[in-house]
């Protein structure tokens, strides 16, 4: 797993052996079981997550119903807003699958960034990429129909269709599970004709 992480980092910055050893000494790697809740609504946290293997999701509970806002899979990072604004979390983060994550906290990041300024450069580049992606995803979501959202998901993240329970997928698309079933059936019919 450490090589997976180092390969990812090497897209942004070059690490010396000393820097790799510092990262390895931080006890970043965590195996987390499916169903584990990493963050609860109302909880304060300093932890950020990077998915090496598996899938985690963020969601709200509104009127007793889960509303999924995002899925994070291999090579994707999540820094919950509560880490930055130091307020209690508005939502939950949990594991959809057994996952291997790197878990870092804001204190650790400050220390590493002060010793190795290039990490701060990498974090800024990652943040900018993530922000741009989220903006595009949000705009697409707001301007598309449920069918377009599903087709976009099939096109951009087909793995989620197999990996994520249907009720979570439906919630993510902003529809009810029954509507997702009908939508899938309609698309399958179109493909046959």
C-alpha cells in the first residue's frame, strides 16, 4: 500500500528517501471494516482521509433518511469541512466497503508541511483539483435530470454501480430507489432497441 501512496504523490512532487521514511513513521495506514462510521454529525474532527483501497461516502440524515452527497474511492481524498472550520460536522462519513485509508490529522499535516514545504505545495495542488472537480460535479448535478445524472455516473464512475448499494446510489442521484430501478429498466430497454 505504501507504494500505491508514493506512486500517487510522485504525480505531484518528488520524494527523497528521508521524506518517504518520515511519512512511513507517521502511522498513516488504517484498515477499516465496511459499515464503520468515521465521522458523525455533531462530532468535531481533525482527520482527513485518503482512500488507497475501498470506498467511503459522506451523507446527511434528514428527517430520518440518509442523503448521500459523495463517494470516495481509490486515490481520492476527503477533508471534511469541519476539519477546516473547526466546527462540529454537519454530516457523516462511513465505509461502504472494507477499506484501506491513510488517516492524517491537521496537527500532523502542519508538522510535516513545516519540515517539508513541498508537501504544502502538493496539498494546495490537490485542493485546487478537488475544488474544480466538485464545482463541475455540482454544476452537472444541478442542471441535469435524474436520467442524465445516472448516465453521467455510468460514463464517469461505472465502478460505483457495482460497488454501492442501490439505496445509497439512488440517494446520491437525488431519487428514490424505486425510481432508480425504473430508470435502469428504461435505459436497458433503450439499449436493446
